C-alpha cells in the first residue's frame, strides 16, 4: 500500500482546488484526487494529475472559462510539468450524478 500521494502532487491539487472553489462560486462540494498519485505509481515528468470536482449544480460555460483562466497561472508550478486531467460531477439530492469533462 502506498504511503500516500507525493507532497508536490498534494500541494498542486490543493492549489487547483482552492482556485476551483473561488471560481465556481459556491458550487464546489468536494475535490477528489485519484489515479496514479493515490495508487502509488505517479512518476514526475510522465504522470498526469487526476482530479474530480463534485458540484451541486451544472457549471455554465462562462464559469468553466473563468476556472480555466484561473488555473492557467498554475501551469508553471505543476509537479514535473504534469498535465491536469480534471472532470466534474454534478450531485443533486435524490438524482443521479452526471460526469462532465472540465479539462482546461
């Protein structure tokens, strides 16, 4: 069992999550790091950073554009020049969630 995600990945995921929280204006309910970073196989310079954002409502295109702009400033500081692979899921009480691609 891995010791947990590498610190550089956790720092990056926290920075992405904070910018998402601000950009999504209260829609963000959770952010889940997944993939190789949590399974123990993340490799700097090779692996991407997988992040799932869970929102309580659909995210309009202009808000996603604002999120992409907010995340653009993080590209230079990402771990090992990793790509960010981000999706979001809409979760409403009593209704099934839907997965949406939100990669900037």
